[in-house]
C-alpha cells in the first residue's frame, strides 16, 4: 500500500491513546495516533516519525502518525494497514492460487473475521493481526492483553468443526526480524490458546513487511515459535 502526503516529524508525547503531540516545521501540532496499543518502546520523546498530512477541514487534527524509527529500524504502526496489505498479498497470489470470493469483515457466529475467502476449492476465514512489538529482533503479539483477540482464536477453532479452513496471519509491520512468538509475558492465555488451535488445525502464519516512509508491502514468511 502507498501513502501520500507523508511528512517527517518528531514525537513529543502522547496525552491519550488517540492523540500525540509532535514537532513539525518547528511547530508543536496535535496528531492522530492510528494505533490504540501501548507502543511504549516506540513512542519515546524525540523519536523520528513519519506522519500523513490531511487536507480534510472536518478533522480535529491535520496529521496521522504512520511510522516511527526504533534505532535504525522503521516500524509502521498504522493499525489500519495490515488488512489492506494482506488483501494486496492475496491478490498477488500469496496464499491461494484460484480465488473466486474475498469478503472483508465477514460475520461468523458471534465474531466478525477480517476475511472470508473461497479459493482452491476451499472456504476459509482469516484473522489478521498487526505486529509492532519487537525485542532483540523477535516480533511479538500482543503488546497489551486482548480479550477480543482471544475471542477470535476461539471462534476460528470452531470454524474447523463446520468444514471451513481457518488462518491467523500476524502481519509484522517491519523487516528483518528473527522470528515471531506470542507475548506470553503480557497475555499468556492468548499464547496458550494459539498453540491449542494450531494443534486443532488452524493455520498460523507470520509475514514481514518492507517499510518505507510512504509504503508498506508484505514480503516474506517469518518463522514462528510457539
């Protein structure tokens, strides 16, 4: 996916989950944060960031925070991006060869999964999780407890009983990680449930991304350690 109107800025602070104060062109401006996760190891005072400028006069802020440098590594933290990137990955033949149906935000029982796909003679549900947390080269999810994520795992396990294929795709919003693993320290139950549904037959996958200041593209499969 491609972003337009990208500008370089510096992060100052984050008064709440949705707003950050940034320095751009020598001025202090409010900026929308497109990620409600903690991102504490990323959003550090003085960090170099990229923001998207908006010309929409109805918005409360003129900027949206897209990516941040952690050392030399540029990490995309836009939580709206992983689904778009995965959709592009699908269209480029990354997971299936003969796709006949793709439905976004598809309802199943008491959940709504990111994608319902009919391809290669199979019917599949896919849940995509954006990954922005990295420690010593290891990508991890979640960065905060996620009851919603746990519910998705439970429902994906039930899909198998009705003859569907099921996938969890962890979209690692950065490049050159060693492997992906659940963040047991933050939410052990999520990690344990992930192992349970994998044993049941849910496909677990992780993809890294090529990140530039104005683009995000899925690239290679990442090793998974559960």
